[in-house]
C-alpha cells in the first residue's frame, strides 16, 4: 500500500505513476491465444475437446458437452431458501433496471417529404462466458444474461469450464432463473473461439460477453470484429472518496471487497482527514487477518492499495477523473455535489450506506463495468450491447430534387462518378 | 459477377459460399501493424517522423506536423460556391439527424428510497482518421466529426496523411466547417498508434474513428481497449432488392456506386424478374465503360458482383439477413412492408427515389456503417460512440435494510467475505 498526500512536493509524479501502473496481460498471453484461436478455427470440436482435456482435465465425450436443463432445475431446487430468494430478488431488480435501457427508435419526415430514422433490433445469438473455479459467480450469470434477455435475444448460449468435470450448482441455478438456452462445459480461449467461429456442435454467436481470466479477455479482444464483445476487461478497481465522519471499519471493508477479488485488484482511498486515513489503514490490516480471502486481499492491498490525503474532497475529483475507476464510492453527506463534478467512472455509489458490494448483487445496475481507466470512453454492460441500430432513409421525387444536386456536387468532387450518376439519373 | 437463382438445385450451397467469402486483411498486415505500433509506443515522435518519411515521402519537420487553421479557412474560401453550399447543407442535415441520438439519463427512487440511475457524459478527446490520396473524402470528415461535436467532445483531433506533402483542400474545408481542434499530417498505423498512446507532440485521445486502409483498420483493431474505436471496418457492400418495375439504368448505377469504391467492394442485386436481371447486367456493363473509375468498378463487379433471381421479393429477405449488408436498398412500391421483415442491415434506403449515394452525403444518417456482415451485431457511427454512461446508486439505511441481507447471502455463497462484511457492518 502506498501513502500519498497532495501537499507533498513529489505528489504529481507519484500520482502519475499510480495512474499509469499497468496491471494487465502480457505478450505471451496474446501469442498463446492466437494459437488456440487458430486451432479451434481449423479443427473445430476436435480442438475444443483436446484443449478441455488438457486445461480442464476432463473428457467432454464422457462428461457431456452440454449440461442439461434438468440439472439446472435440480441445482435451483437444491438451493437453500434464503439463497434462492436472494437470487430471485437480484434477478428481478436487475431486470427492472435494465428495462429502462431499451432504446427508442426515431422516424421523422421533413417538409420535403424526406423521411429519416433509426430502428433498434436485438441481435440473434449471444454467448455468455462464466468462469469456472474460484471466480464462478452466479451474479455474473444474472448480470450478463438478463440484459440479453431484456434486449430480446433469440438464443443465449452460456459456456463455463468445469475443471475436473465439477459443475458449480450456483451457476446452474442462475442459468435456470434467467432461462438461458444452452449451457456448455467449455472454457478458456478455446470456448471464446468456438462461440465466435462455431463448430459442428456449437452454432456461432454474434456477441460474446462475460468475465474471464487473461486468456479469455485476450481471446475476446482478438476476436472483436468477428463478433461483438462487451469490453476489454482488466483487473478490477475501487476508488473511495470519504470524509473523516465515516466509520473506518466500513470503509476498510469496502476497500477490501475489491482487494479480495484478485492479486491485481486495486483499492484507493481519498480522504481529507489524515487521522481517518490512519484509522482506515489500521482497520484494513486488522480485517485482512480475519478474511478467508486474506492471502489474495493482502497481496492486492500491498501491491496496489493506496491512501491519498487531500486538502478537501473537491481536490480529489480531478484525480478521480484521471483514474476513471470502475467503481467510485462517494462517502459523505452530500455525495451529489461531488458526483456533479465527476466525469469518468464506471459506476458511482453515493452516500454512507451504499457499499460497492450492494451494486455487485442486488441493486439493479450492471456490475460488468469498464476497468483500467476505460471509463474514459466505455460504459458498463447494458441492453444496448445486445442490440444494434439500423438507420433508414426514404425520399420521393420532391425530396431528391431538394437535396440531390448537393449530393451530385459532392460525389463529383470526391471523384466518384457512379455515385453522382445514381442520383443525377433520378433528378428531373 | 455471378448469377444465381433460388430455384437452382445448388442455390443453397452457392449462396453460402457468397455469404462466407472473405474479403479482408491477412496475417501479414497484422504482423506489420504490430511492429509499427510497438515502435511508435517506444520511440514516439521519432517513429512517426520516420514512418511518414518512408510511407508518405515527406519530412514532417519541413512540411510541418500540423496544418494551421488559416489553411483550412483558405481552402474553404477557395471552394466553388456550389460545393461550399453542398458541404454546408450536408453538415447542417447531419447535425440535425445526430442531435436526435443524444441519450437521456435516468434517475429514479423506489419505495425503499433506493435511488438508481445512469448519466451520460461526452468523452474528452476524439481522434478522427481521414485517409489521404484516392479516398480523401470531405464527407468522411463531416460524418465522423459532427457526431463528436454533437456529443460535446472537448477536443477533436483530425489526422490525415499528405502523401508527398500534398494536402486535399476539400478535406481542409470540411475541417473548417465542422470546427475540429487540431489537424495533423500523419496517417497509417503510425497515426493510430500516436493517437492512442500519445507522443511528446500529440496528446493522446480516448476514441478513434474514421475510415482507412487495411493497415489503419488493423491498427484500430489492435489498439481497441487502449482506446475506444468505431468498428472494425472492412470492404463496403450494397444489397439492392428491386422488382421489375424499376429502371435498369438507375439500379445499375446504384450497384456501380459501390463497386467504384474499391476492388474488394461487393454489389448484390435481388430481383423477382429474370428479364430485369438481364437488363441490369447489360446496363452495368454499358455504364462501367463510361466511368472514370471503370478500372476499380470492373474489378469489383467481376470479382464480387452478384445478381440473384428470386421467386418473390419476400423470398429475398432471409437471404438479405444472412448477408447483413452495410447498405440495403428496397426499390419497390411498398418498401416499408419489406423493411418490417429485415433484421440485419447497417442502413436501409427505401423506395425508387432513394439511391444509396444520397445517404453518403447529405441526407443526415451516418455513412460510417458496419461492413462484412457485422450489421448482425454492430451499428453505424453515432453520438453514442463519443459518449459513455456512468451508472449510479444511492441507498439510505432503509434501502440497505431491505436488500442488504440478500447481498450478504450471495457474497457469502460466492466466497467473498469482505463483500459480505461491507454490507453486513452497515445493517442494523
């Protein structure tokens, strides 16, 4: 963990180092992934089978390539009632929030009878990647599949690796709740390639979303353009802006909720109280010891944690914008006043009673968010990721007479005579 | 050009071959581009200078790295009056159309006082790539920069190569009309890398859009994630669905307006009249000879042109969806009836008086559209490409009491104790 204060003479340089610290995949991953994609493209199911045997240590022909609906249902029925209710509450709230994202088309006609507009349609086939092992989260199923469902996607194909053949009943139960269409026991870059290109067994999809390790993220990046993807995902981060009136144990828990994800996760606190900064640092150290995830949390906090003392909370806001964090907590009495001055953040959690984790599960907004400063230009996952817009145009003779000559002039100036002719022939 | 008819026994296979025909960049381009990007990242301006000397044959220190505003203004003043008016009409109509794309935020609070919403902000820095040489189109300047302007981007940086030092006055005039902020004489993959990573001279941008050759497109693809990009762009295509009541010379000109772009462009006609099919084929051959662009148009039409005779226009629609074309013309009396059944197309041109070229210039909708079947999942360029959405959430004690326990249950089930604790500590 590093301690900074904006009054220190080296602050500007130290903060720039923090902003530019790279925590992402290297060239080796890119090369490995290129090879995997090429082999799946060439060999199809045989390559997927071989990679699964090698990486996940099971034989797809023996375990089955897909997991049946009956197994999803059984997993759902087997859930503890409070967990079942929690998943249902989450699913319902997520659906309600995402319903509001459905875009409106436009259709208007001007005085010359020139009609212009845009129509939104859902994509046909969506692929949802859900990691296996440690990061097999049912919340990821809900957060990825529900926007696709709300968009009106025809076929939602979930893929998830089952290392050593073991399935995760929570993931199965979530698949049942959302009502996906297919669930395949495949993972890694090979699953992304199979979804993008299709194989004899698996029909290809149009968009792939969902979290994954560095290989999965790199495969999605390399296949962007063959399919649509949600975003290039990197390690998570949280930035907390908190005054000295907060409880140190609450804020420490918020910082650790990011650190426990992965050793590359980043947690940064800005506060205007040096005493509070010290109290949170002490609380973090105390709480870490009690966590079942202490090893990961300790590694992340030591390597990527930061506490930055600012003169005023306002002073933090331009720094917050430079970090363009995935998650931003504004823990103070008037969070709206700060939020009004923030331009770049994936999702913002306002006030003292809004820990980031509430947004990970049940509040409604999506937890798939831009990481690694990408909130400068990218948005969280939404219904729009599963839809696309077709613009349209309709002219009659009068409309063409009004604007056609300008098109002819421009086409000729650009040296495109067939463009000009296609308009000119239709002019009176 | 190939001739197909849906009644032929080999039609299904022949059409699948047409759909899957690849017309895009190869592995060599990807390797070259990786090397260029790495060098620009490491060496900055020195690499950009060297590549420009080598590829564009001029010395940036001699010609100047940027083109001054006075030169844009002079180019604008020097335009023929009809061309100046045409560019102004285009700019105004494009701005009007794109204004309607500005997204609405949401902000709502439920009975438990749980506030959820989303806020849209413009990105700060946009890079617009405009090709030099044959494809230096002022319309591309308008179509890329105006959505950025409407979005409210702070700084629009245009880059365009000036081979042998020669500038294109039309491109300069368009830059003046839109009011971009900077105009640099650099191009190719090296310009994309400089925009993405920044150099000592050029501050980096957040999003890069605009057309380019295979190297430019591949550089954008490789840098996707470092910056946002509009789309992976490939060769253009047009699909025309026309009944026998059309004029063959009009439809032939429409097909050729695509073919004249590039030898890889594709033009496909579906018609329910075999006689009309023959008439169009004859017209295409006749018109090609008279075009200044005949060499390119001939190459494209011969290699990638197709005329497909269908029993009814309705029969064409599922085939049209499989092609998911950039441009789709519906040339018949009731185009809306056909449009209602189309799911995948970048932009649709309805009726007999709506040649695709009118949309390239002055109608209003954007001409930057998904190519190569990407209309299955992608949309044309819009204001949204220059904005991003921040979701937000605000709970009080009552709201947290209502949904917090569900979050605790899910966090514990997912094995994330700090997540659970950050919520549980705040519960009564």
